[in-house]
């Protein structure tokens, strides 16, 4: 790849960043890093009516939490700044004018009422109204009226738009890295609006101009922009600029596999669709985020990488460096990728095992008031014993409460299974054995009790089940001798005495 790779992620600050946007950012990031390129963030805020306060900060925070930060963008390495389109609006009019001068665009003065009339008239005749070569000479624009009339309208301050002049009877040959070669008949294309009299460009013009001025080499974006490819291709040609290479990513589908994933799907099925929690500044409604729900960014990134991309191997677990090395746009699928909420939990469980135990202990301690004042190093030891059964930090308490609080009740089904007529005698002996261990280690505890069981030819279940029930309250948890070592001799004696009293 001879040209310097420069890609951009260009979201609109109209609300929180959807999981599909994170996937687009991720694929741009991976491609840039794979080719020692630059990952650019550009904020496309030309639609000021839909602008939401705090959305831009949310986008930046989300990328940073996902560990895919941008190299260049607002307030960072502003080589091609500014990176907010609202701060670049002085640039676009000259390019719209250039297209008019070259004959690739024209002024249109049609009122909303006129256009609405034509739409309804076409609908009444079973047709679809398209503003292009077959009717533009019948409408009010600089192709159908004299230059003097055009100047008079402009001087009078009449509302106008600048439209792209789609060619007639031509075939466009388009290329997409993911979709391959495509052909488009220009006769079906409409003359898209590029610029409005309020001084703001539409997405199409601003997007092309900014990509050119920022020297973007590859445009990697969602499938929803595929219908715009023909216009964007033509705009590059009209300006005489070299076009970037395009790659349109597949849709992220609902868990059912039918239709595009939406926030409503997450609300209905109980999973987030945003990376971070979002509070709507107007309604103050709170939308859940993956971070606050206890997911690790590594799990989210690994999961998202497989929504549309396949490494061509059986490997599923990739850290970020491995993803960068393996990623290839040509291995991105055309078909939509089904969002599986259970799969991201599977990834989270894996990355839980790789987390630092002390960091998990701190997070666990903060999440439970019962743990205030308890030595964090003790909590760290507990975490090391139970995290292999956990998916989230929120799971820790249910898996480990007996390390901190003695059981008050015993599982009824487990009690019937574990407690027999001779259980009290057996547990009293175990209590004495635990007390007799001077060098109090897990290994010594285990050897002492197991040697006694073996020498007395007692079934292990007859001893270990009621012992576990005494310590935990049910027949689950890590190794019994780990529990005894952690809670200590005195607490072990108390718990054995309590269950004996209950028999």
C-alpha cells in the first residue's frame, strides 16, 4: 500500500454512540494501525437542529474507554483542523460554486410547496418523483431560467439550494473493497442537494470536501451509506480529485437475525446498545452502557470485531494487538452480522480471568457496603478463588458472601442430602482436626482431614458435604480447605457448632 493510510470516523453528535458506530470506529482503527496509518475523528455537526449537548464528549470518552483512541481530531494533533464541520462551514461555499462553474451543479429555487405538489402528482399516477434530468428543465432552477433571473433571485435573497447535476444515459463503474464491482445507471439517480442558502452544506458535499482536504485514503463506513456511493464517486470526478477507496461494512442485525439492531431491541431483551451510560439532557432518561453493566472493554472489542469480520481460522480470542495484525478488509462479509448478547458475555467471562485480582477486589469492595473496612488483600484472595465462575464483578457477592458472613440458613435440598444421623459426631471430629493443625496451610488442612477419612474408611461425601454446608450454607463454592484457611480456625469452629445445633 503505497499511499499513506488515513481513515476517519465521522459521527454526528446527535446522541450517544450506538454499538454499530463503535464497530465502524474499531474497523477504521484496526485498518489504520495495520498499515501504520492515522485514525482521524471528525465531528459532522452540520445539522445543528439535531445537535445534542454532551454527545461529542460522549463519543470521545467511548473511544477512549474502548481503547481505540483517535490519533487526530478535535483538540488533538490538529494537522488538518478544525475537525468539527460547524467550524469549517466557511470552506464549503467555494466548492459548491466551483461545481456550478464547471457545469456539475446548479441553483434551484423551487419552494417546498412546489416540490410537494409534484410528489403528490406523481404518487397519484403511481410514480415516484425524482428531481433529475427528466424534469429539471420544467422546474425553477438555473438550468431552466435565464442568468439574469438567477442573479435577480440571488440578489433578492430568495431561498435556494445547490443541486448536483446527475448525468443522463451514463453507466457508473464503482468499486468497493467489500462489495466488489458495481454498475449504476445514472438515469435513476436524483440531483442531490449539496448546499443551502443558510450557508450550510449537506452531508454529501461537506463529507467529500473534508475527506479530500484531510487526505483520507480509505472511507470505511456503514452499509447505510452505500446508496450515496454513486454521488460521492461522481463528486470526486467532478472536482478532478483522486477518490479514496471505499469499504461499506455490513449491518449489525437484531438477535433474531432479522432487521437492524436498535435501542428498542436492547431495552426489550435486556442488554445495552451503547458503550457508556447516557443521560438524555432533555428527558433525563438514562440508557444503560456496557461499561456500567460490568463489561470489560477488551471483551467488547473482541466481540465487535467478529460482527462482520472473520479471521479465516478457528481462533476467537484476540487481544487488540492480535486484531491489528490479523485484520483485513477483504475478510469482512457482505451479509449482515447477528448481534448475540450471550456471546459478549462469553467474551466477558474470558477477559474476567485475565484481569488483575487486586483491581477486581477494589471494584468489588466499592460495589458492596458490606465490604467497607475489610482488608483489600483478603478480598483479593477471595476474588482469586471465585472469579473463574464469574462473568461480572456484580456476580462476586453471590459467589463469595460466605467468606465474609456466616450462613444463617441452609439449603433445604442440600441439607436432606448431606445431614445424616452420625453427621454431628463426624463434624465434631473434623472441628478437632482443624484446631490441631499448627502450621495452618491449605495443604496441611487437606492432608490432616483426608488422612483421617481414609484411615477410618469413611466415605468422603459423608464428611465433605456437611462440612461444606456448614461453611457455605449450600453445596457449592471453591475447595473446602481454601474456605477453611481463609475464614480461619475460630470462624470454622463457630460455623460447625451452628450447623450441629440445627440438626
